[in-house]
């Protein structure tokens, strides 16, 4: 009898956990690239210039927020507009990846 009860309870718990993990979140940070993160390596280049050059060389766009670097997945043309700038990103966070639903300039 206990085995029959454990399976449905486990399925409900896993289902609920996946729903919470996929809930949309709002994160404020700076658009960068995954290789440089918060510390741009190109001398004599702005953060925007370094970000764009690193992306051209194969790095992914990233969001630096609170000491963490999140890889951004979505419309690269939108990310490019905000390279080096402070933004508000809304999307689903999974580990260190954000599937971006929207990105706007930060008001601060």
C-alpha cells in the first residue's frame, strides 16, 4: 500500500519543483559576454566594444548581476543594443542561463 502512495506523491513533488524552477523572474544587471563577465579584457575598449568583439569571436551574451554571470538565450540583436549597459531582464532562469522574454534599459 505504501509503494502505491509513494509514486504519486513523488510525481507531484517533482512536478511542483519544475514549475517553480521555470517561473519567470526579473533580474537587473549589466549586459556583457560570457567570456569576460564583469571584467573586460580588451585594453582601450569600452565595455560595449569588448562585449561585441567577444560575441563576434564566439562568446555568448551574458548578464552580470550580483556577482553572478548568467548566459542570455534569446534575440541577440536585442542584447547587442544594450551591450555594456544596465538593463532589466525578464525570463526563465535555469542554473546560470536565462531564457529572455524581455530586456529593457534600467531606469537607474
